[in-house]
C-alpha cells in the first residue's frame, strides 16, 4: 500500500505557520525600519525564517557600522531591549506572541562564535576533570545556544542563579 498524498488540509497548517512567520517578520522589519529612520541611521534589514523562528539582521555598508553599534550597547544590552520592543511591535501587529531574534552589525553572530569557543573549552575541561564547570552570566537566548551546543557534545547542562546572575553549568554525562 502506497502512502497517501498530502491533502490540502494537511498542507494548510504548514502554509499558515509560514504565513504567520512572514507576517511577524514583516511587522518586526517595519518597526525596525521606522526606528532607523527616526534615529537617522542607515541600515539594510534582512529577514530569514529558520527553525520556526524569524531572524532579522540589520547591517550597514562598510564603514558605516559605528551608527548601528549605538543600537547594540554595552554587552548587547541595548540590542536586547530593542529586541523586546520589536517583539511587542510584532505582537501588536499580528496578535501573536513573537520570538523574533535581531542581530545588529553582526553582534549576535560574533557572540555566538565566542560562545561556541567557550563551550568547546568547557566541554574539554569537564571531560578531563569529570567535574561541573560554571560559565559566566548570559542572556536567555545565549543560555539556549549554550545548552544546545553542550547537548551536541554529549554532555549535560543546567541553568542556575537568578536574574542577571543566571548562568549555565556544564556537567559530565548527558
């Protein structure tokens, strides 16, 4: 017996989900575009949907990154606040909770590379000592990235601490 062909009703939820993500991305991009205009900053906004999440990347032409860096702030604090505001704007426009991720001037990409290196070192230390390794405080998004990387390495991890002191502990075993 051959598998049944997908029916229109089976395809609709997938198409509807993609449409929702497209709407979320458009609303978030519109909000960021208005913000850039108000701040008199030049930036190109790229929208990408992957893993059921919308990613917006704001870039400037080479040599014009300094203006966008002001939207990143110290350790990405301004970027995190801007991401929260953008999520609220997308919620207001779509009526759906937003999980959009914003990267400005490559800050999150660079931070992701540093986190990957940090996890690689922590995994090596935990494997050598068979003792847990506490990492420094991180944002929820960064902790999620670290948990995923640790799991890929076959070790376990937990989050500990409260508020701005919340961090990941890499543990032996999965």
